[in-house]
């Protein structure tokens, strides 16, 4: 039987899991069910060894789990019971057919919609959490409307803006919560129900309501704008490497203009993660669809610049190690797409490792949380020599070079004197995240290459 105070989320991933845990924590009078087709994932959510690493998440889960937060693979019963269904299944970039490489693959979304129709006995609110190309809510409404049971489904858009690694803080204290609804009476009533949930802990002025299309587009635009800042600063880092300008100095000085601000201006080996590339390509696809080729090209360049930055980094490694890394040991510090997560989707480390493997380097990878994912990501490199290490000192032992590919804080705290003493000489460090103290390392004997800065070398 349906209960007005039961919320279901389909998809127990990086978005669905943390979001529902926080809702359950903040709204003890609601029952929150998180369902997923993957039994391994669901089992892990029931233990203290959660399927995703996210600082602070376990505490939140432990407070609510078994009280009003439940994990299940029984999607169908949960659909029947819940009055509000969040859909947070993945929408990867299509790899086949029309729009391949750009459009989103909506098969999971559509399958989920059909499951909802089949297993509903009452009217429900369906909330999109997955990033979807603009106007998909309409398609979703059409599928849901096509039911022959006389049921009414109201489709809302409530994009998630949390960033991995800071998910709990982002959910606790969001910059804004956005809920989009059809501008009809029933749409507005449904919107109110979802707003009420967030209003338990988010100040009213931060809860923004719009029409569905604006809400869907906002998610794509936010990610595109953030990625654009990184690509902009990375393009200038290439320029700095040709001159004596220093990207850290330039970005700091630029960022002190309060109109520009300081966030997302760190030059790096490139941005990764499940959202930026996918969302920009989605925007590109939509622009092409609406016959706006100039707009499409403008945004596509943000992605191209990122690929250029990854390639440029790997090439710089090879060139400066006397144009060959064949048979040399290279230690990779960090494989996750950013610090404080084990997620490696679209991580620049994947591309850089592939390129070095092609050059026949022996690669030793250390990451505090992402080693298991790294193994899966690199499984296709069957003829490469890759060692997966549990200890950074072991990874660096006998290495010719260290590559910093993720901005983990612990990388700044290692005993580099000890590391240097065990490396092959001349020893190189390529800091793909500009986090290390280059002068200190240089004084220890390293040849130090950072992004967008003059190298410090003894050669
Ligand atoms: C996903 C989308 O990729 C992103 O675009 C959106 O903004 C939020 O949801 P994420 O949570 O990071 O992001 O994805 P992932 O960790 O892959 O989780 C999706 C989950 O959905 C998986 O656990 C998968 O097993 C599950 N799923 C997928 C279903 O339960 N049913 C399906 O039919 C398909
Ligand atoms: C992003 C958005 O920030 C979030 O709002 C949205 O909901 C999902 O996509 P996420 O992918 O988790 O979140 O990570 P984010 O912190 O945005 O970092 C993305 C990538 O950019 C990482 O690889 C990161 O290392 C890189 N980055 C970030 C830089 O290279 N330089 C910077 O200055 C900032």
C-alpha cells in the first residue's frame, strides 16, 4: 500500500546514496528506501564498508539506517509503497546509434519509467535526479501518461549539485536547491511536496523553483561553466610553460578580482569525473539538434582543451625523460579523478597511464582509495607492466619518476628525502596538480616539473 510519507530513490550510486542518507537523517518522520538493481551495491550499503567513499557519509548512514533508511534490490515493492520516487540511475554518454559520443543513453531512465507504471497502484510524484538532456521530463511524462490504469504521475526536475568528496557538506549546506515543475496546478502541488522535504534544513531563500526546462538546463550550464574555468586556466598554463610566466601567480592575481573569484582556477592535468564531460557533450548535442553550430563548437572546445591538457602532460613526461620511458619505472601517485573520493570515472590518470603504457613504461600506482577502480579501468592493458601498490614508498622505490595525478592532501606530507634516496637518478617529479613545494623538492635533488611553471632542474 502507498504511504504519503515514503520516499524511494532508484539508483544507489554516488548521487542517490548520499542524498537519500541525508534526507533520511534530516526527516525522521519519512521512510526513505534506496533501491538498486545491483545486489552487490545494496549489500555493501548495509555494512560499514559502504560501496562509495565519501567523508562523513558513514556517520549519517549509521544514524538513519534501520530506523527510516532502508536499502533493497526489491525495486518493484518499493515503487508500490512510495508516494515520491527520485530517479538517480546513470545516464552515460551514448556509445551507439544516433548521437553516439554526445547524447545521453536514456535506456535506464526509460526502463525505470516503465517499471514505475507497471508497479504503481496510486498517483505518484517522479523526481529526476539524473542529469538529463533538456526536455526529457516531457518524454518521461508522456511515457508515464501512457499508462492504462488511469494513474497520474507528476514529473519534477531536482538536479543534484553535490561534488564528490564534499557530498555531505554540500547536501547539509547547499548553495541552492533547485526544483522544476510543470506550470500547472498539479505540477505546483507536487513541487510543494518536494520543497517541504528540503525546507526541513535548507533556508527557504535557497530553495529555487522554476519550470522544468530551466531546472534541467541549469544543471548542464553549471557544470559547463565550472569546466570552462578549468579549461581556460589550463589553456593559459600551456602558454606559461612557453614563457616565464607562472600560472599559480597569474591565477591568484586574476582570482582576486571579486567579479571573477577564486574557485575552480587551479591548473591541473585536466578535469575528470562523471559529470563535466558528459554534461558538456550533452549541451553540445542539444545545440546541434537545435541548429546552433557556433554554440555547439564553443562548448565542445572546453572538452577538447581538457583532452589536450591530459595529452600535453603525458608528452611532457616522456620528452623530459630524454624522450624515452621504455623499461623505466614510473610511480603514479593518485588515480581518483580528484581527492577524497575513490571514483575514477573519466579520471585524467586513466589516459595518462594508457599513454605511458604505450611508451612501454613500467607503471606503479598508489592511491589511498581508488586502487580497486584503477584495476578495472586498466584491465584492458593486458600487455603492460602495471603494479598496484598499497604503499607510496613501495611505489616510488627504484622509480625514475613520480607523477602526481590527484590532489590528495597526504601527498604533500610524505618524506621526500627518503623517497629520493630510493629512486633511480636523475629523479623526476611531475606535479599534475600543483600541490607540492617545488623549491624544497628541487633542493633535495629532484628535477621538478609543475603545470604552467618553469621547471626546476639540475640537468
Ligand atoms: C548518476 C548519473 O550518472 C548522473 O548523471 C546523475 O546526475 C546522478 O546519477 P551516480 O550516482 O554517480 O550518477 O551514478 P552511479 O554511481 O553509476 O549510480 C547509478 C546507480 O543506478 C547504479 O548503482 C546502478 O546499479 C543503478 N541502476 C542503474 C539501477 O538501479 N537501475 C537501472 O536500470 C540502472
Ligand atoms: C561536479 C560539480 O562540481 C557538481 O556541482 C556536480 O553536481 C557534479 O559535477 P564532481 O565531478 O564531483 O562535481 O567534482 P568537482 O569538484 O567539480 O571536480 C571536477 C574535476 O575538476 C576534478 O577532476 C578536479 O580535480 C578538477 N578541478 C577542479 C581542477 O582541475 N581544477 C580546479 O580548480 C577545480
